[in-house]
């Protein structure tokens, strides 16, 4: 099986997220083994997450964020373009009023 090739942007974001996970864990003075246990993942998977490995399953990343109590903050994704496209689509589908 070939190894997944990630785009540079995915690698960069994975590293940023991993770094944030590690900083959050250290700020709370929580050991890796405790977070791994709470997230129901192996210690090696947590270490891969903290190193920003983009091949770790998204569910594992989310479980770690939940275990640290930062899941809602991590998901505050702002998709202005997507929202604008949805609004444009809704206007195009809106029935025209009869005169």
C-alpha cells in the first residue's frame, strides 16, 4: 500500500494543529498517556498528532481536542466564500414574484 501524499497546505495545517494540541496539553500540565487514554487512542498516535502527522485519522485528532476541552474552539471555521455561494444559489432558486 502506498503512503498517502499530502499537499503542502495540509502538512502545514497538521503541524500547526499538532503544535496547538501539544501546547494546550502542556499548559494544562497533563501527561501524554492520560490524554491518549481519555481520547481512546494509543500513545504513539498521540505523539504522531502532536508532531503534526497528516496521515492520522481525523477522528483521532477530534478525540484529542475533545479530551483537552478545546473541540468547540477548534471547529470555529469561518467559510465566508461558502456562505456567499449558498446565498447566491438561494437567490437564484427563489421564485420570482408575478407582476
